[in-house]
C-alpha cells in the first residue's frame, strides 16, 4: 500500500507537473489538464531519460524533477483553489464505461508478477515476453543504454525499451517495486 501511495506521488510530480506546465497556456478543464498533463509528462520523462542516459548524467533527472516541481508550485501557489466539479454536467454513462473498461483491461495484467507461496505468479499472457519486459525494465534502472537481458554485452538497439524507460525512470528515482510498478500501478494509467 505504501508503494502505491509513492507511485501516486511519482505520477503527480514526475508526469503531471511537467506536462501541466507546458499546457498552462491552454484553457483546459481539470480533467483535460490531468489526462493531457500525464500523457505529455510521460513523453517528457522518456525524452529526458534518453538524453541524460546517453550523456551519462542520469543524476540530472533529480534536477529535472526539482525544476519542474518548483516551477509548478510557484506558478500555481497564488492561483490554487480547490477544483469545482459540477456533478450535474458529469455524464454517468461515460464515466461508468471508462471505469468498467479500465477494470476489464487491468484484469488481464493485475496479477502478473505477484509473489505467493509457490513463487511469482505469471498468468494469462505470453510469459517469456512478460519476463523479458521485467528484465529489460530492471536493466534500464541500472544501465543506459540497456543491455539485452540474457545476452551479455549486447546493447538493445531498437525502440523496444521506450515503453520500459518510463517505468524504469519512476522505479529508479522513486525506489518503487519493479513488478508492481510495471504490471499493477502503470496499468492504471
């Protein structure tokens, strides 16, 4: 439970804040700012991960996060107010469709990588691919560019690690658990 709360904090600080800063000039609703800010923040986190990774200054991610966090707090401190949600304008059918659809999508991966008395559970998917992505994410938390899991000294030269890079950056910076972050927490996004 504690690691999930840290994940929520990580999404807010590492994804939403940088994205929201770039969307500031647009007149968006709270929901649009949240969704688009997180999506743009994912792109920015991956981009800085690649740039700082190739420059061998991955520690600069902390300055990246501190800069955007400080800037977001300064620009929003004076105008901060609790969001006003008009529940009369909320379309419950659309909200229910989104929630039910998300739960159905998440159910396919929610139990992957969960430890039980028999070991680690991998269910209902291509197990070698699942283990590969966990290993690649783990490799990205330690090295950039990443080496192929299972192939010593061979660097990954294709685009396959871009999706793993965002999870690896969140895991590396916020000390989140590997399997839970990749298959339980990020599935919510």
